[in-house]
C-alpha cells in the first residue's frame, strides 16, 4: 500500500506540477498572444497612418498631374494657334513677295515707258523749238514790218490831220 500511496502521491505531485506548468504555459501563451495583439494593433495603426499619408500624397500627385495635363493642353492649343498663325503669315508673306515682284516689274515697265515719253517729249520740244525759233523770227520780222507800217500810217494820218487843220 505504501507503494500505492507513494505512487498516488507522485501522481498528485505530477498532476499538481502539470497543472502548474499548464497554467504557466497558458499564462505565457496568453501573454504572448496579448503582446502579439498589441504589436499587431500598433503595426496596423502605423500602416494605416502610412496608408493615409500615401493616399494624401497620391491625391496631391493626381491634382498636380491634372494641372500639368491642363497646362499641356493649353500649351498644345497655343502651339496649334501659333502654327496656324505662322502658316497664315507664311502664306501672306509669299503672297506679298509675289505682289512685290509684280510691282517691281510694273515699276520697271513704267520707268521704261516714262523714259520713252520723256525722250518723245524732248524730241517734240526740240522740233517745236526749232520751228518756234523760225516762226519767232518770222513773227518778229512781221511785227517789225507791221510796226513800220503802223508808224507810217500814223505818220500819214498825222500829216493828213495837220494838212486838214491848216
């Protein structure tokens, strides 16, 4: 019986030890689980904060991207307008260049025509000048003859008047 008692006693000690060990292990396990929960919650909170920060950064970047896209659209529109204006100005320049060449041709033709007209005018003047000088001499001569005749007529009339008065 003593053996049985001893065995029972050992069994009780083992059970007591086993319960203590089990309880200690359960306590350690609970403590480890609580530590993991706290650590997990802290990590989740940290990651949530980082996620919120990254989401805000993303919104800021998207806003900036939208602004830049609008700027690009405006710049592309300005480029198209500038290209259209450049094209119009190029066409206008070409047109004016063509007109300028045409006007130069017309001007050269007019200059040649003017030179011909001046030459023609000079030749006519020279012709009339020669004729006029001849006619002027004739006229001067005729005028002198006429003046002499008038003078003679006047003298004759004066003499006649003088004779009539006497």
